[in-house]
C-alpha cells in the first residue's frame, strides 16, 4: 500500500475515532501517525481543521472556547486536553493566525484531529468533507530553524 | 528536545510579576512568623515561601491568578490573626499585618493576565475557572503519567477525574453517531445544521487553504514527543501522594490548607504566650 494511502487511512481513522469519542482507539491512531512522522500528515490534518472550522457559523474567541469545552467534556477522564492550547489552535485556524504560533507540532496535529472529530460528531460536516484531498508532504528543508 | 511554547505568555508581556511581587511580600512577612512558630515548637514543616513557590512557579497564568486569589483570602485571615496577636502579646505583628493588608489592595499591582491577548471569556457555559481547579498540575511541571518520558511538557495538564458519562455525552442533544454515521447524509441533518451550511461564508479556495495550512504547520514548534502515550489518561492512574496531613492534589487547596495550618500554629503560639 502506498505510503500516502496509509497516512490518509490513519488520519481518517483518527478523525472517526475522535468523532465517536473512542479515546483508546484515537490514541492508537495517534501512535501510528507519530511513528510515520508528523511531517507526513501534519499539513493534511491542518487542512482538515481549516475545512472543518469553515463550517462554523461564526468564529472568534467565544466560539473557540465553546468548541474546546465540548471536546474537553466529551473526553473528560479519557484524554488529557489543555483548553488554552486547544483554543489557541482553533483560533489559529479561524480568526487569529498568530494564536497558535509555536504550539508543538504533534500537539497541534492531535488537537486538530480532536476538533475535526468533534465537528464531525456534531454533523457540521462528514469525514469525507473534512479530509478532502489527501496529503501534502513537506521536507526537512521546510524547517530550517527548527532542527534539533 | 525542548518545548518552548507557553500559551499563557503569548503576547502577554510581563504580567506574571504582580503575582510574584505579592507572594514575595507575603513570604517575607510569613518568614518572620515562621521564627515564632519554630520557637513555639510548631509542627509545620514547610515554610510559606516553599508552598507559594511550589504552588505558583509552574502554573499557567490563569491558575496562578487562582492561587493569588487564595493567597489574598488567607492573607486577610492572617492579618486579622496578627492584629489579635499584636493586641494580646504586644508583639510587632501590627507592622506585619499592615504589610499583609497591603496585599489586599487591588491597586497594588497590574491586573493578572488570564490568557492570550484577545482571548475573551467564553459563553456562560464555559466554566474555565472550575476546569482550572479541576485539573492536576504536578509541581515540577512534568507530565501527569508516572514513568512516562516527557521532555519538557510545558503547560501540559490533565483532567483529574474519570467520568465515563461525559465520553458519550452529547452537548446539543444531537444523537450520538454510531459506527459509520460520521459520513452522515444531508437528509439526516437537523434543520439547524442545514441552516448553518447555508450560511457558510468563510470558505477558502483549495489553494488558499493549502497555503494557510502549510503556514500554520511551519509556524508550529518542536514536538513534545511520545504524545500517543501522554495524551491518554491511564485508567489506574493514582496522583502523587500529598505531604502527610494534606489530602489534596491541587496547589490551590494545598496552599489554603497549609496556610490554614500556619494560622492554627500562630493561634497556638498566642495561647502559649498567654499561658506564661
């Protein structure tokens, strides 16, 4: 199976797990994405977040806070969710690009998947609509200032 | 690998100082009190300085604000106790009480920053203060899961309780999707969602979306690592045991209880002096 399809399948699985509130399965999908390397799926995931948040009737701090609360409440006791960071990620995709600047890449991707899953859960869009076209891969050369 | 992101300090300037300046003042005063307590054979092991340091140093700023609030409340109580001490035993506690009362003046310092600039309070249902107090933050800032490799997880916190009911809760009364229902058809959509879809006005073009996604991704920081393990709350997780006599697991309560113990020790000191 081509790598791209594998990444697409994993992202899809993570979104479905998030939409169903299946924390263990979601964490498992995150583990597989992690092993693939976040650079292979990160932009795809962020694009999904952009698509999903475009379905919101409005954007802004209050919407980000409310959406975060819903995700946090659904996964309370099963996933660790830092509300301020998730709000920052949502705002970074909607009304304030700078809000999410500097958020760790893996945390950004993981929380984005949870947010997309939440909006799928609330039927703002379907999984297919959220995923759209599949991956855009970046090379290490895209991160000249962030190498270890 | 170091995680340098701290969402609470983003665009917030140096507003952390007011919390610490008040704490420093309280600490200095309480250090004098500590000498009396020690002389009286106090059973308190931890100084106020230590407690405040543990409670505040690693907290996100919104939680630090909660701690500061607790300090203010206790400081008020301690000020009244010290007034009594000054009257009863003729000590110089009146000066300390004055100093503590100074901490209660809101004009003492700048407002405490409670989040990223522009992040306004959410809707009424968003009970962030309650959530802040509900979360567990280990004093050293490490990830809550024992034994997990967690390279500098700044700001990483967890929910404190396991509540399976919330996992399947539906906030809007929308039926919980079953397997496969994520690809819901339009005919399944409630009216409110159809209306929302008709009001889409923020759609990007595919190329614009790809460009923005790339920019956002490139703007992200270094990975925390091992996130698949870190994000999952372990079912059998037991929080670290608090110091003997303190059956708490959050810094605000620990601070309150410890200062309450300090207050009690001061009262004992007064009692002993009266008995001389």
